């Protein structure tokens, strides 16, 4: 099938399948799935600027479905999500402007692709180390973590809980309480900074950048994994929605590709969201580790095989 906007030819079945797989992973890990969807689109021959914009468009619908499911499970901290929006919008626009600048050069695929690869490798490596440290905790601490995961008002016990405590202790005022996340004193600026960074990568690399924001909420803010997943999906609706709009105005969205992907993603997102109830936080984080590596491998393959978008 020919897609005139992005000037590509792709089998729609592949797009629906990618959407379904990304939907399952997105609903389960609380991320938009751009760490897989973006590389997959790039591997199918979509130029990088359309990869970013189109991925954002398809992420919106999938995240709405997944967020509704997580909302029914009590995994969304609406207060936290609303404050994160303040930083997300600015970050998304910064990333989109950088893409717009790179479109004027001959190296957009190389720059964005290499940035994506380095980021995915860093995230996978960091989470592998943290999960290994957490799994090696004494049995008593693991039991405490399981109890806390079953009570969303309590924080995760992880190897990096001390980092979250330090940020909360030395953060700048004003401070807020987040009862759903079990946090009694968090600096608004810490929340905005996490959202700003996530928003930037959303606008620059596509998707909702949950692969940045979800781990950041767990490790830096101290939000329980299940609540971080649901809250991030809710926040992705806003960040990806704004990102879709700004990239559409810049001519970077192939809406037909996005709609076909959403047909599979809508089903997969509900399955993934339901699956989170059967895993503890540390197991969810550990299972996430190989996925960024897969995305990095797909992008690297596209760069090494002279992806058409580089011309």
C-alpha cells in the first residue's frame, strides 16, 4: 500500500501487527512504545522526521485505551499527572523545534538514530543494574516490596529509593503531597524537571517518551511502579497529543499510517494493562530491560543498510 504523505510503500498488516505488539508492551510497561514503534517504522523505510511525528499520532489513541484500563485499576495519580503537564509541553516543543532544524540538514536520520540508540542502551543498562541490585536484596526486603506493590499508596523498595528520598529532601519549594503515590513532600520543580526532560525526548525522538518518564518517576520521585505506569500513560495522552499537533503543523505526520497502527494498538493496550496486576514492580522493570536493546538493534540495522530517508 502506498502512503502518499511520507512517500512510502508498506503492507498494512505489518503496521497493524506493530501496533498490537507496541500496544501490549505500552499497556504493560506504562510507556508509549516508541522504543519499538519508532525503530520498526524506520526499518520499514519511513523517513525519520515522519517516524517521529507519525509515532506520536498513533501513540495518542493507544494511550487513551491503556490509561482507561489503568484508571479502573486505581493506578493513576491525576494530581501528579497534572503537574507534569507543565513541563511536558515545553519539552515537546523544544524537541520538535530541534527536529525542524535537523530537517534542513542531510544528517537528520544519522543524528536522531544515533541519539535514539545511545539513549536506549543507557536506559537498558541502568535498569538491568538496578533490577539486579534489587533482586539480590535480602528476602525480608523483597517481601516488604511485594506488600507495598499491592498497596498503591506505598512506595517501592528498590536499590535507588535513597535517590528519591534525597531529591524529595533537598528539593526547592513549593512542595505538594501526592496521596495516591504515597508521597508526602515532593518539590513541584522536581516533577516539572522530570516532565520537561521526558517531553523533550518525546518531541525529538517521537512517542510519549515513557521510556524516560516512567523510570524517572520510579527512581527519582519514588512513585510505585504500578502507579508510575498508569500515570505515565495518562500523561502521554497530553504530551503525544501536543506533539502530534506541532509535528502535523510542520508536515511530519502520516495520519493514515498512524490510524492503521492504532487498530492493533487499541487491542494490545488493554491486554498489557491487565497483565500488570500479575507482576511485582521489580519484575516489570526487569522484563523491560531487553526491549530498548531490540529497538536500538533495529535502528542500527536501518542506519547500516543505508535507509532511504538518509538521501
